[in-house]
């Protein structure tokens, strides 16, 4: 195990967070907006959509940044059967997953710029 790898653990909660936080943020974004849409329409709390988009985007970007650190902190090739190779592979996988979820959040959240807020 290299010294650079010790800057980022090769297992545990932080790795899991980096890999699945974007998925959880997207699902919470999708389900949460579906739940509050009638409330927002009746009460006029349209700002909740902006807050929800911002939180989901921030969580996904943070998870993608952690995946970037996973790739940068490994010296081994991802095809190597070492902890460094494993963490590099998981970092690349996390970048792909978080990128796809960020795109989904941005596409689903973009409708707030095109709908009318009046009842």
C-alpha cells in the first residue's frame, strides 16, 4: 500500500458515500419534488424547488469530488489486484455514476425555469 493511498481509505463509509450519494440525492430529488409539488403550488413556496435543486447538486458534486480524490490518491492501475487498483476503479465508477446522476438532477430540475408560478 502506498503512502498516497492512505490519504483516502480503500474501504468503509467514505467510499460508500462517494459511490452512492449521487444516486440517493437524485432519488430524493425526484421523490421529494413529487411529494411537495401540490404544497408548493397551493402555498406559493416556490423557493423550495430552488433549495432542493441546490442541495441535490451540492451533494452529488461533493461525492464526485471524493471520487476524483480516490482516482488521484492511487498509484496503481485499476486492473491491478491491489487496494490501490481497487480504489482507482471505484473512483472512476463513482465519477461515472455521479456524473449521470448530476445530469439527471439538472434535467429534472430545469423545469422550474419554465413553469408558471401562479394558480
